[in-house]
C-alpha cells in the first residue's frame, strides 16, 4: 500500500498492513491500529473515518 484508499476506513487500512507484516490478527490488529493513531495524536474517531472525511 502506498496511499490511503478513500473508500476504506483509516483503521481498516492500518489493520490490513499490520496483518500482512506482523503476526497480529483480528482484534489485536484493530487495537494496535487505534494505538498507532492515538500515538500520532489523531482523534480516536479517525480510525472509523475515511481519509477524505
């Protein structure tokens, strides 16, 4: 993935990368995606938003 897909939610896209490149699956990948967004000071609702929202 080189850019965010405007149709998919941000959290889903980060979770997808985590599933491909780590051992994380399911709820673990979702939690890690939220933690990464939180660590970058993005609002928690951004995990459920599309990149264009």
